[in-house]
């Protein structure tokens, strides 16, 4: 991956993903034993986030700092020359001079890939509109594989906004690429169903797919429940958003039907009450602990692989 871009999980081979996961495990050991090291000393990471972010933004910063590198953190572009009318291409060119790697989040699909046309430095997609979020998919997959290593016929249930949810798009594609024995349950309102092109891609890999709007019907057989929020920012009609935002709510009553050894995941934030707060303390809930830790380790691994030639 040295000096390479990361736009999509579609371009990742199984061997490359396994290499990333090996490095991720190494980073977990490094953080737990020493807190980090200085292998990326002298390297600079620029974060150009045209959309708000807490966890992705902060975890890339933390990942770079734990490896000894420097950062240019721009979370929201309203206080930059973008507010004066600077073009996307000029912004990318400017920060390509200052930094060794660009991490870009943008509300428009394809913008990180477009940035690579203007930059001679590697670009990482930190979420492009409703399209993809490859680093999130990588650490979610790492979390699932780590928890269910050796389990045959895994059942993964994705719930909520599957139409605009870039996290579930990337995660579905990556999981299906690595394992063709997974059953996917896609649970959503009719207007927020998983896009057809992703359904077709997963089906070609041999995975079984069930589409429904009833979480209760599949919860007892699910090994992973991946909840998502209905995204207010993707709706032009806010009345439609209000109707759908609480369409699915995972609470303790529903969780009584779930397996003891399953896990609940969520890309965060939980903004519309789609997971009841009392589940934060459930041992099966991974979204406030294991997912976040693995996100840090995985992003450390990506930066190490992209910025350091071995």
C-alpha cells in the first residue's frame, strides 16, 4: 500500500486486507504495551473534512500522533479559504504541498477520488456522501472477524438507512468479498433499501440475501446486528425524515430474543434513538468500546502501510 490511495473497498484484494489486519493486530499490541512510537516522525497528515465528524476525524489524528507524525486538522471548511470561494482542486493542491497524505471527507460521492487527480500525495476516503467509507468497513470487518473467527455461516443483519448509509455499503461489499458463506439480512423501510448495484455485487459473490422491514423476524438468528441512523442531512423533505427516523429501535425487550454471543454494532453517532441507551452496558454492544479501539488500530495500520516504505 505504500504511497497508494484508498477510495473504495472494491479495489482491495483478500491478500491486501489480510495484510492490513495483521498490521492492525500489531498496532493494537503497540498501543497497549507502549502507547505508540515515532515511526512516522517527519510525516504530515492533512485532514480536509467538508462534512462534520467526531470519531473518524479524531481517530485519524490520534493514529498519526501515536506514530509520531504531525497533523493539519480541518474539521469543517468554513474557516478556510473555501469560504472565500477557493476551488476544491486548489485546496487539494495547496495541502498536497504541506502534507504527505490527505484524508478527505466530502458530501459528494467521488470527491476523494477526484482529489487524487490534483494531488501527488496519497488520498484516503473518509466518507464521500452516500457512497463509501472504506476505513470504517475495514475496522468493522476486522471486529467481526476477530469476534467470530472460525464460525461457519455467519449471519449479518444491517438495519435502518441502507440507501444512503455509506458505512453499510462498504461493509457489505467487503464482507461478501472475503466470505461467500455469509447471510445478509437487509432490514429497512421500502424507501431506504440497499441499492441494487450493491445487492447484485453481493449476490455474484454467492452470499445469500434477505430483504425485509421486520427486525423482530431475524434478530434471533443474527450474529451481528449493525444498526444505522436515518440521516437527516440526506433528506430534502424533512417531513419524510421525521416519519422514518425512528422506524427501527433496538431496545432491551427486543434484545431478549437475540443470541447470547451475538454483537451489536453502529457507526455512530446514535442520533435518532435507534439504539436504546440502556444497551450501552450490554456486553454484546460493541459500538462504544471494541469498534472504537479497532478503528484507531486499523487507521494506524493504514497510515503506517501508506506512509512508510519497508
